[in-house]
C-alpha cells in the first residue's frame, strides 16, 4: 500500500522474513551459499570483473522466429552458450520525475518514507533491481552497484560489495545514498540495519525471482521511487515482449510431452564443492516451462533446491542441463563436470554433452530483459546451429 503525504517515521528494524511463496527458497538457499562463501560468481570465479562477465559481449542470439528450428530437439550434441550480445538499457521514460514523498510498506511490512531519489542504490544477488531502476529512466541517479550489476551503463559505478556478494557498510555510506532498494539475497543483514540506523530509507522488495512475478517486482521498484506511471509502461513492454517470445517458442517446441527435452537446472560452485539441483518453486522451473521443455523436477518430486545426488540424477535422466556460465567454468567446463558427477555422464544430457549455460547475472535474473534471455535460451534449445 502506498500513501503520499507528509513524512512518517521509518519502519522497524525487523529481521528479514521469507516470502510465503515456495519460490522464495531461491533467496533462502542463496543466503546459505553466501554464508559459506559460495554465492554467485565473483570475478575470481567467473574470470571477469567487468560487463563481459554479465554476458554483454559476443554475438547476440538471433530472433527465434528468424532461424530454422530442428525437427527433433534431441538431434544435436552440445554444449551451447547463448549470449544476449547487447545489454543496452532502454528507458521507458527518459527524464522521469519522481512524485515524492512516498510512504509505503515494503515486502517485510516495514513502513518506509522516501523523500529523495537523487542518489539511489539498488542491490540484489542477480542485479535485477538496478536494471529495473535504469529501465525506469532513473539510471542517472544510481550511485553504486553490486557485483551482479554488470551491464555497460552501470559498469563504471563504484562497487558496494566485497568478497563476492558481501555488502560493505563503509562503501555504502561513502556514497551517501538517499534511498536503498534491496531484498534478502545479500548480506550481512546487519549492514542493512546499520543503514536504517543511519537514517537512510531502505525498501526491501520481494526476494522471489521467477517469470511469474516480474511485473510485481517492477511495480514495487517503481512505486518506491515515485514513478508508478513509468512502472506501468515498463510492465506493459516486458509483458508484450515475453508474450511474443513465448508465442515463437510454442511454434517450435514439441507439443507432446514425450518429445520435449527433459531438463534440469544445476547450480554449481566447484571451488566450494557446491552442487545443487533446482526444483519446483526455485524459479528455474518457471524458466524451463516457458522454454517449452519438460521440467523433470516435478516428475521426480524435487522441490526447492537440494544437493545433487546420484539417485536424483539417475531418476531425472535429463536430455538437457541448464547452468550458469560461472558455475560451469568453476568445474572446468563440461568435461570437468562429468568427471565430478559421473552419474551425469550416464544420462542423455551427459552422453550428448547437451549443456546450455548463460551468464550468472542473466539466466535467473527475471527482470526487464527476461524476453531476451528467454529468446537466447530458446535458440540454444531449438536452433543451436544458429549460434555463432
């Protein structure tokens, strides 16, 4: 609920709460991994500390409707690494003028009043919040970034994360932000409490990430920054683009379940010995469904995120494995992964080396560029020969 009017006292300093939606397990498990030093790839893991690590370099995947799809999506041997190519921001409302003050209850129920959006920090483990702020037309007001915010327009902004995804209180305070947007995917949480104690309005958005709530997250960000009209415009554009890509996918994806690619999503961090399979309610399931593939997790009752087991891999028998590029790199590519998970080598995906990886900050970001992500992945699944 949003109210406009005089400033009210800031909200309480409650500890983070997990979304009731099962998909919020994404944030919960990521927090556990972060605590163990196993978060999304840092420069040392992915081999890059610039925009290239976000998949913005390279030849972009063509439009799915403009390439010849395979008659049988199982008739190719991988791997494939689709990239978005251009990651240019496309603001829906250049020069947007926030209508302030705004008073709202954030995703945790904390009461927050925002009087000034001239110095914005938007921080989460996938870089989705910052991208949304830029697409709303407020990129010029963003003063810093997290390691996952790697698109070119934000590349020169100072980092406020260290050791991967740890928030650095001193770095944040040095930037003198007038508002901070975040969720529960970054820590330590004490840093967020410290920012509130310093008098900085902190708005905690929904931590759930899936194709089902892209619109809701966009509206939350737009409302907090006083640009609801730009938020509506961005929602309409994103919805239309997703619908167009999904129609193109439906034109080439097998309609019979038995012909669809049996697909799983693996989250891997070789340096830390982390091997997870993402199941129902993880966000990866909505991606697999949107690609017209068969989500094996539902069949084998794999909910949320769990460590990979030989039994789980054997039961899944995937035709295709989706991964983050940083994760695949961390185990030495496909050969290294099959060596570490020998049961995977005995599956159709392993035998045919059908592994599709995409930049960590994109594949499960579920933000304004979701249609481009979906298109690039769909080309990899149904027309891999069209990728350069």
